[in-house]
């Protein structure tokens, strides 16, 4: 029996179907499987289209896995920025973090699309956000897509800050949830980038 044919037979046995059922699904005549010496690469490709779970490469080479579903799927990740967003005043943390310096964390599919996560420190955004929460953020074009009144992370010349933001002429006004904290404004030229907060993972005590 040919190498391709032998591996396809293994697949047929794994699927727990008869050779006749295999022939019928592939559109082959009755007895075709036993008549041929081996399948061509083109026929293998046609068979793989009928059985999407069959790994075409495995049939041709014997390498990797028989089933596509058994192949290791890459885990999608997002960077966790190793700085904190100050939920109070400007943090003073220096900028200049590259993706290579960020820990890559598995993507949280329950949260809307986001570009990175980072931790919060301070209580000015309590009770909506607590110190120690990890927030998920999406980069925005601050010249066009600022959602006024929504919570954003501002990457400024003095560090990261998390606040509700409002238009304030040539500045952006930053507003806390905690009434103990006063509003303040940051000149737009001091803001390096802005990101919309789209989700949070709260740290809960057991």
C-alpha cells in the first residue's frame, strides 16, 4: 500500500467510517480505494477539502499531527505595560517602554478589542476602579477619536494617568470618580498618547 494511502486509511479508521462511506463522501466510485496503488498529492488535497480536520501535511509527509485540531494553536497575547497608571495625580514614571520589555499575557476574549494592559495605583477612580486593578486599554487617535467623558489612560511627559477626560481648549481636563480629588488639566502638547479603557480585571480578596 502506498504511503499516502496508508495514512488515509489510518484516518478512515480514526473517523470510524467505512471505506465505502469515505468513497461516497469524496465522490469516488465504489471500490476506488482498493483499486488504486496510491493517492496523488492533488487527490490528497481534494480529500482534505472534504475532511477539513485531516491534516494535509501529515498525509504527505507523516510529520506533525493527523488532525488539524490536534496541532498546537498559537496563544494570542497582549503586552502588559510594566508601569502603573496613577489614579490620583501624575505618576512621574518615565516613558520609553518597548514591546520587548513588556510581559506578554494571554488575550482575554471577554473584553472588547484592546492593545495592552497595565495596573492602577491610587484611589481617585474608586469605586469604578480600585488600586491594584489591571485595566485593558485601546490606543486611539487623539486628534479624532477621543470619547469625551469616558475613562482614558493618558501617556504624558510626566507619566501615566487614568481619568475621565473632557475638552478644555488647548488642554484636556482630567476628572476623578472619587469626589475627594479635584479636577486638573494637562496641556495637549504634554500628552504623548491616549488610550481608551475598555475593560478591567479586579483583584478580589478571597
